[in-house]
């Protein structure tokens, strides 16, 4: 039946067609119709999760610290950083941070004083980074595509980076994630303590910007393994 739908292709039906998604593969450039299940429900992108298509296409990347004793620097007191994601100028890509994970090991040591852990923003044009060490990775140093294709991300995770000047709260402190009281101990009773933060599109790094993991106060004997997942889109 003819359709006035401006988004349909010639010869396609604007109604949904019942399909088996496990046995369906459409090549690039092919016209398609909407897919439906046996109850008439429309099949949407959540079939693979929010980032499933981007991940399958090599547009989602991740990396994790390989050190079991990473020290989180204190914002305002140092220009030496231990976990930084940088999107260099000229990449023509926006970097959308998807998820951050912070895993504590069994240190039985509290922060000493109330502490906030989060990301500081670093404008690379005015606060350049040097003495860089990429986070080692089994696929490509500094992060890898989650589809294990070997694609190299435009952004890079660093286990060591030195900013030209120390950060300040007013200029750099940007995205607090987790708060800990002074009396908190990571693994009371031996329970694992993973912390996750899903950004849901609220943190985008354009070219020429970086984020670095910092704490608001010193935390002696902290032992953490941070990891980060991100997507890269053309601007």
C-alpha cells in the first residue's frame, strides 16, 4: 500500500514486520522496515543495550589501571597524575565518558579525613601535559575497543602524566563522584567494595581536554584499581 511516510524507502512497508533478531543481519546501506516481536512490540536499539551498536562497530573503548597500588593525587597539591583520560586537540572526536569503576583492595585503611573522589578538568591548551605513560593494555596501550578489534582510540588513558601547573579547585575541580567519611574503612568484614558511576551523557570531552582522577584530601595507603569506559563520536 502506498505510503506518505517521508522516512520510508520505496517498496517498503511502514508497518513493523515480525523478525527473529538472532537470525537477522542487515548489510550497510540496505533499506529496512521496523522489526517487531510476536506480541507486536517494536524492537528498538536496547536489544543490545544503550551502547551495543557503537561497541560492535568499534566506537566504544575501555582501559584499566594495571597497578594494584595506585595513589590518587590530591587536587591543588600536585601536578603529577596517575589516571588521566586525554582527548588531544585535532582529533575531531567528542569523547563521551560512559562508566567509571573504582575497586578497593583489602587495605583496612580509612581516608583519615572526609574525602571526595572525582575528576578534575584539564584544558590542554593552557595546562599542557608531559612525561606521559600510557596504561598498558593487552590490545593497544592506553585503551582498546571493547569489541577486541584492535582499533586504537583517539583518546588515551595515562598512568602517569605531568601538568604544566598544579590544579586548583576553582579552575579544575569539576565532577565529584564518591564521598567517604573519615572513619570509613574499605573492606570491613572482608566484603568487596566496588564503586561505579554511570555518566548517562553528562560528561563529554571535546578535543583539547582531559579529565584526571583526584581526591579532595590526602588518603594514605589507598589501594585502588580504576577503570574507565568511553565512546568516541565525530563532532
